[in-house]
C-alpha cells in the first residue's frame, strides 16, 4: 500500500511543470520515501499549484478540517508543500520537486539523500525542455555591461534588487551538499536571494534571513569577486536570483556537459574577444564557468569558443587588457511576464498542459493576483 502511494505521488509531481520523471532504478521513489511519510504522500497528491485554503483541501482529501490543517502545517514546515498567509488565512499549494522541495531541504541534508539526488539529476534535468522553457536564465554581472548597452531592468541584477520590497538570503544548496561529501569549492555559501511571496515561506521555516537592499547589493559584489554566475528566475518579474558556480551548481554542470551551452541557456548577451588586445594573463580562463575560454599555452592569447558562452560577463570584469566585451545576441526568445507564464510554457513543452486547460487558467488568474501583491 505504501509503495502505491509513493508511486502515485511521483506521478503527481511529474504532472507539475518542473517534472519528476520515473527511472528504471526507482531512485525517485527512494527520495520520496526519505522525505514523506505515507500519510503525507497521500495528502500531497491532493494539492495543485493553485493556492487553496485548508477547507477546500480537506474536502478533497476526505479529512476533518482541523486534522488537515495540522498535517499541512507540518508538511509546510518540513519543506514538502508551499504555504503563505494572506488576509488572515493560510493558503497551501503543491511544491515542485525542483525548484522547490529539494531547495527547501537545505538545512536538513544527509549523505544518503545527496547520493540519491546525484543519481537522479541526469534524469530530472531535461535539456530539451530547459532549452524551450528554463526555470532560470543568465544575466551579466553589472560591471560587465558597457555604457552603450541598452539594457532592460530585468537584465540587470542591481535593478532587480532595487525593485524589491522584501528580500531574503538563503544558503546555496548546491555548494552545501558538495561540501557535505567533501567536494565543491570555498566560494560564499549564503548567496541565494529570494523575493516577494517566497520571503514569508523561507523566513517562517528558518531557511534564510531577511536583508536590506544594501546587503543584497553587497552580495552581488561578492558574487562578482568570487566568480559566481547570476541566474534569476526566467521571467520579467523575478522571484529569486541564484549565484552559481560551475563546480557545484547542478544546472551549470548539466549545461557544461552540452557541447554548445549557448544554444540551451536563456541569455541576452554573448562575449566577444579582441585577440590583439589580449595580454595572455589567463584570468578569463579561470573565471569562465562554461570553459568557453581557453589558453593553448602559458602567456599565450586566449581563445574563445562562442558556442559555450552563456553571457555571464565574469570574464569581462577582470580582463586587464579590455579584450573582452559583451554584445547583445541578435535574437532571443521573449521572456515570460512572470513565473506563472513560465510554468504554463514549461507545462506545454513537457506535454503536461493544454492551452485550454481550465485548472491552469484558474492558476494563472490566482497567481497573477498573488504576484501583483508581493
């Protein structure tokens, strides 16, 4: 019976835009068993991405309202569902596995869960779907943008920060899980920036701390110095910014394995190299997280493989000869307005959503109102 409920939950999560595909080894079921009790798994299948009050979910689950509220509150505190309070009422909704449940467990990782996740990542990260509708995109570090660039606010990390009313910083789960198994790097860990409605959830579950705009801008400076790629949510209305390294970030590691990451990642810029101005210092080679720049020999001029560039600008900010400059890509797919539109796009790409699906239209309407208030 318990095996059946975990299989049902796995199918339920796989119907969400982010996906939770089955594997031959069943590692996805092992992950769910580590995180959910059978009772929690059963209740989780009754939630959707439409935020709902307890009474609605209780009727669907066949539970008394008080019992349902108690269970949902526990599941929210354990990072198994998403919740927020609005106008004195708690609302609950399903959490995708990534980005969602996995990240909500940053404070209670263990070696066994990390091992299962590493086995599952190649199945979970669908490059074809990511190319059409990624959950994250890449924007340049601020100092890499020249004055002549015409840049939209959502393409500038500093402008994104200045538009936020609520900001929280959380630990990077990728660098934390690598350190726990003796791998990774020594780059800053407390760098994941969360905005809007997510701040309330992260704060109440002690997943991070609320900070000011000034503190957030200082984190961006530290990220540039440490050579971290800025990856906000893939929408004009940004709900988070991840500061990622190529040695730990599972997104960047997956992109790096592709022969031409530039074809997969959503970015507005690509770097150009003036070899005449190159001094052969090799700093850009060390800074590049995608191995787009190489150096045939010591002190020789850098070589650019543009098909690997994701437009992060890290190489530009430390080039002493000013040989590297960002240039706007000639064409780029329009950004979704907000995370709801991106979920709709991702659901369609994965074949889990039809444009006339009434439930998703209700989701879009409700989530649009929520985002407008965040």
